[in-house]
C-alpha cells in the first residue's frame, strides 16, 4: 500500500470535513470561535495545498474582521452637471435616446449616461499630446480626470494598472472602498494614451451603511480550499497572488440591495473568485 498517498487522502478528507462543519455552524448562526482553525489545522491546510501544487504567493494570510451586510444603491447623478463637466458649459452636444440611456456626441467625443447613473465616455481624437507617456503620468492623468470631469473625490482607490500594447497607453482600474473594505463591483476604468483619455467607464454604487450585527467570517484558508475543490477545470500548479476581504454581489435592478462579505481570491493567471465569507459558497 502507498502509505504516503493514503495519508494525503485522509488529510484531505479531514480538511474537507472541517470545512463542511465550519460552514454549517455559520448557517446555524454559531459563533466563529466555535470552529476557528487552530494553528495546527492551518499548517495542515497549507501543507496540503503545497503538496497539491498551490503556491501561496501572498505575503500573509490574516484572519478576517467580523462584518455586517452592506446595503448599497445606484449613485444618483445630475445629468446636466455631468454634461457640463465632460463637454464644458458652452458646448451643446447632439443627443440620441437609446434604451435606458442617452447618447451625447460632440465632435470626436461621445458620452453615454444610463438611467442607473453609469457613465461611458469615448474620445476618438488621434492627435498625440503626451508623446512620452509613462505609467506614472498615466496614473496622474487618470486621477485628475476622475476628480475634474467625474467629480469623484473620495472612495476611489487605484487597484490595477495594465499596459495596453495596441494604444501604447495604460488602463487604470479603480475600486470603491468603504470603511476599509472594497466594493468590487463598484469601479471606474480609465484608458490613458499618448492621444489623451480615450475611454472612461463608471459603474459607481453608493454604500448606504451596514445592516444587522457583525458576524465572524470564515478563514481565508477555508475560502481557498473551497475554490480549488469547486473549480473542476483548474490545472495545477497554480499561484494564489491575492486574498482580500470585502464586498461583492451581482448588480440588481432594484432601488437598494444588500451585499454579503466575501473573500476575493486572485490566481496568477488573472482569474478571480469570490467566496461568501459567511457561508463559504461561491459567489457568481
């Protein structure tokens, strides 16, 4: 008998059983202290992950902070003010009514404002104005554009900057933060190129505050185990490069809705997973 293999199977079964018990305790409203992982259990899980081919490339895996549900709504905007900010007060753009939004066009610029407050901006100008554009300048130009044109002065945190080979520019991605937690489906993207700001997209949600009492959340190691056990098509070895605690949910066609806390887990190949930090269920 291959004892090493047998021990690995038993270890995996033990870990899976602990995850099952932990999740069920949360569903029953039990305290997090009743099933929090011991240092020994944490080491066993890390050892199992390493043997399976999972590289924990994150600097540290801190246990989560207790969280409440977060209530959010669409951010209401003044459409006339938005037009002034993007086109100037003297300019009158052409407007076309499209489904649930208005499309405004002025020379090489186009602005789409949706009923839910989401904004899309395009600039088709090809004249080079920043011939030696650097990443640092792109970040500054994106930040200035957000403050001056979109008038967003707080809550937007730069999350990622990616070089765009086709345009020779940089895509700057911002995420909204509230009370130290990200709201990952509340975001802004700005494409800064040598020809200026080419695209701007704003999907900005308004946090209304917490609902209910704070509850403990599952260990990030349990969330990682859930991801690698649920994703059948995953090919090992893999690297886990980011594990963060925050909020995420689908966008609902409603005046307001509640978001659960999640663990955000990003792999080295760019894939991102969200695990409900209360139940351990995968969020879509």
